[in-house]
C-alpha cells in the first residue's frame, strides 16, 4: 500500500492523533479506505468455514473500522487469553525498565541477576547469555528445538519455574541459533522483578496499562509469584490494540513518551534471520525482533506482529497506519488470517471511499448475525444412549484429570454430564489444566448450542455434545476466552468406554484412554 496524507501513513503529529485512552473512536470503513462489502465477505468466510475465531478488530488512523465478535462471544465481553502475544508485552516492559534505568541494557548477563542461586549445567556458554539473547530466542538453552516445546510443559509442572529454566543444559552458544523457548520469556519476568522490586504485572499496571487506560487484566504467576512472562495474559481485544497503537506511534501516548522510540524500532526490526538461524523451515522474510515477529520481504515488508497459540494476534502495519487484533481457539486461524486478512489489507485504498450506507447496513447486520448461535444440529440418539445413561465410568489417567464421567439422557434434546476429578495433591494431577472446570455437573444440550458453566480464572466455559451416526458420543468442552477446545470422542459398550481426546490448538493430539463401568 502507498502512504497518503488523506487516509493512511504513520501518525506524526500529536495534535492529529486520536488517543483511545478512554475508548476508541469509530468510523465507517469507507472513510478509512475500507470497503464494507469486502468486510462482509471476510466475516462470512470465517463463519461459513466454521473456523473457531472469537473476534476481529481492525483499526485505521485511530478509528475502529471493524469490531466483530463470533458466537458465543459478544461485543464488550470478557478479557481473552492472548497466549504468546504475552511475550511481546513482556518485551515492551523490559524496554520501559531500561528507559527507567532499572535494567542497564540488553547486554546485561542473565546470571548476574541470580548470584544467590546454585545453577546446574553451568558452563562458559551459559555464563554468556544476555537479556538480548532471551528477547531474541537465541539463549542456546536446550529448549524449543523440538516440536511441541516439551520443556514448557516440564517447566509448568516443576516446583520452581525459574530454577528449572536456569538449570537447563546448553544446546548451542548464545546467539548461534533461534529456538522458540517460553522459558526465555519467563526469565525476563524474573529479571524485571529482581531489577525493579515489582512483579511484571504490578510494573505493567503502573507504567503501561494505567497510562493506556487498560483497567481489566488477568495475568497469573508461577508458584513463587513470578508473573508468567511467556503467556496467559488476558486482555480485552480493544485494550490489546492500544499496545499496538503505542508502537505505531513510536512509544508516544498523549504527548508523553511512555517508551523510548529507539526501543520500538529495535524491537520491530530484524534481530534474527530465522530462515538462517533455525533448525526448522521458516519462510525467508519472517524474522524475529525483540519478541516481535517481523516481516522483511514481500508486500507486507515492514509489518510486525505478536502471535499466540490458538490464533491470537496483534499486528501493526506502519505504512498503512493499521492495527489489527484477532482472538480465537484454533491454530489454523494464523494461516487463514495471513491469507484472508492479508488479501483485505491489500485491497484497502489510499483514499477515502464514497459513502456506502447500504454496505454499512449490511456490515452491521453481518456483525450482529455472527454473534448468534449457528443452525441447530440434528439430534440423533442411538440405543446405547439409554444403556449407559446414568452409569458411572471410572477412567484411566488422562490429560484432563477426569477420574470418572457419567452421562444422563433425559430426553431427545438435553442431557447431563457429571465428572469427578483426580485429587490435586496426588502426583497424577496434571497442573497444565488445573482444573478446566469448577462445576462438575452440568446440563448439556445435544443440538450444538453451548451450556455455559464456570471455568478457569472466573471465565466461562461452554459444553455441548452430540451422537454421531457411528454411535460415538462427541463431548466438546470449549474454554472460549481461555482458548482451549477439548473434544472427547467416546465409544461405549455396556461396561466400557474408550475415549479419544484432542485439543483443537494442538495442546493434545489423539490421547486415548479407557474407562470401566463402576459396579
């Protein structure tokens, strides 16, 4: 896209910037060079292909052109887990701490912040790790070199997360190779706490969130109280967009430099050419800055973004003066967002488009329609439903910590599901999903519509189920704002159940376990 003083181009004058501290201004898409009918087509694509997108926000020149939410989400709803977008926010806060002098520079050695600790696998390479290596995912720790990032799960279930990462053996020298390791970002949180005497959350509340007008936040900590620098930050989409807007304006907010412009520039420039410094294939031009993904080639060169599991993204296109936020619960969203949203971005005009009241009305109707529940599914009840109705099945050890499960079918349209959980104090309890449900008995519709029950962090979880024509029962537990979508396919016999568990973002794939009927 070309710059235009009329519509696009990075904001340069504080007097002309619409600061969204209290709330964002809105405008018609056409006034910002965007076509309403193209936005209708974009939203229709996601709905018709049944992609698990939760929200889409497009801002241009400080004005909201699109703010869309998909069932079961509604405008102005809950905060949403932004997953590894958190890493980029941690980078922002490290920059602020450097501005304030609490951290001297990115060249500071990692281990200088932990002199009191006894660290395993200590060698010359580990002693050379710097803050910059943590920011660029080039620490050299034996972490992130294999798919699935198993070290993250091991860290999560360890007694002391910071110590776990510090104790990791070295696989490479610092700076030699890129490897995506969440532990790096958690160490940044620990460093900031050491340097400032404040948790990452408290520091963010005072120096980032409050100045931006961000009031509602969830950001949990590890067992020692160190804020999770790698993930699990929950924000409203409109609030997440404020952080993108801060970067779009080079760290300036309402006339005050909240963050050094040089830090913004360095963070969003190529620090690591991932196509060269990685052991897995990455397309050329998809580089890494200071915990920001950077596009250095092609039509989107100059764009940078934060990305997280399940399709979370915060994207900034400086040349077009655009910020976008997408939330979801499906990894395929990242691929489709790049393709479909990218196509739309390329179609945006440098000039305001003619007024289009009919298109505006169509877009309004579409944004309202996608918040509604989808068409009801046909309800099918096989004979086995009555055979196992009300029976309790004792389950093998499983990822979700379920000890027993029972389904009761009260008729054609509704059922009840009951769980019991493994004792959290036992060694078998999986802390990764501890627990996904706080209500262990719930009514459940059989037509594809969610029953809403309490979930983690006080947020909502949706439950639904249906029988397929093969006689299997498919139970869906959608954590919604907490991203995870667990699907349990249950094959029943009179005295036995076989369950295949999947999670739509890839957290768990085809875990199979069994259960036997309780006598």
